[in-house]
C-alpha cells in the first residue's frame, strides 16, 4: 500500500523481535555455532515463536538462516526502541508514542504556504500539497525533499 494518501498516512507496524527470546535462544544454541543474528532472524521468521525458531535453527534451515544473518550483518535488526517502527531499510520511522513520522531521520512537515502558492509548484502538484522533510536551511534558502506516493 502507498506510504501516504491525500488525507493522511497509512502504515503497517510489525512487532519487533523479542530480544529476551533471542538472548535465551542464543544461550541455548551458541555452543552449536548459532549466531545471535541468526536467532533474531529465526524469531522474526516465526513471529517470535520460540519453539518454531529453535526447531528451524536445529534443522537444515539453519544454514539458510545463518547465511542470511551473515549477509545482513547489522543492517536490519538494530536496537529495539519501544513504540518506534521503521521500514526494513530504516528510511521511514513512525513513533507511535509521539505520533512523529520521519523520513531519513527528518521530521515530516507541510510544504510552506509560500512554496505551495508558487505557480510552478501548483502546475506540478495541482491542488495537492504533499508533505516534505527539511534537508537543510540557510538564511536565504530552504532545501526540502517533497514526498509523493508515485
């Protein structure tokens, strides 16, 4: 589904991997060469079902999971922050506690009225005023990233 629509935002929040389960699984299986990252990936694949993740890591599936863990490194499963959901690449973040939406670690905001009223802007976007994220701001210039669903 699109990130946002003309009337607001839509997103799907996925529960993070239970770090306590990942730690206990790692303690149980590390002597067999299973990495902590593989424990996290197995729990993610089995929706935090400890028994399912353990069975996968003790089966032939373990090789595939461990290969994926090596390939990902630290790219996807960073530190867990309660209430903070983000895309797999981390480019979009939604904090459900504060309601803040960020794109590339920058807060979303409405396009300024001066920009929205510009004739060229109106010809490109019509009556729709998409949100933007501030890239940089100097005394005589603002650089924003306009976000669209196309």
